[in-house]
């Protein structure tokens, strides 16, 4: 497995923005972001392929942007126009190796 470390979570008022980062210890392939709230299954949010193609869950399309910096093995996740419903623990994932980060809490205030 690949070690993945997320950062950038926190509290933000409704309508605000956050940028999450996921740093890999080595060169990474396709990367994804998932999120989970207590009592619910972890859900897919976004994915970026090795060559930069992206895919988003419908509810975040147009508000969230996933991007990668190959030189630094970092994947970024820009979250905009956040409503309280986006409150969750966000996890980065490398599908090829089934690797997960430790998660970072995003809390959106009312």
C-alpha cells in the first residue's frame, strides 16, 4: 500500500471554500476522494486519472475541483459553495493499491 496523508480540513461557514490536499509517499496513479458521515457508508466524491481526466459525484459537480501535481505526488481538492450537507470526513484513496488516508474533517456551519 501507499501512504497517503490528507490535510486542509476544518470549519468553514456556509457558502465558503476549503482546499484539501493528499500527499503520497511515492508516485501515485489515479486518485479519488470519498467522504463519510456517521451512520452512513463512505461515498465516492471525485476521481482524477493519471492523465488528468476527472469524474465527480453529481451533487458536487461544478462546485468541487480535483487536480494533481505529479512533481510533488500531491492531489488537491478544491471545495466551493459549501452547504452544511457537505459536512463529513473526507478521505483520499488510491484505487490501484486500495490505499486510504487517515481522513480530514470538513465541517460547514449554518
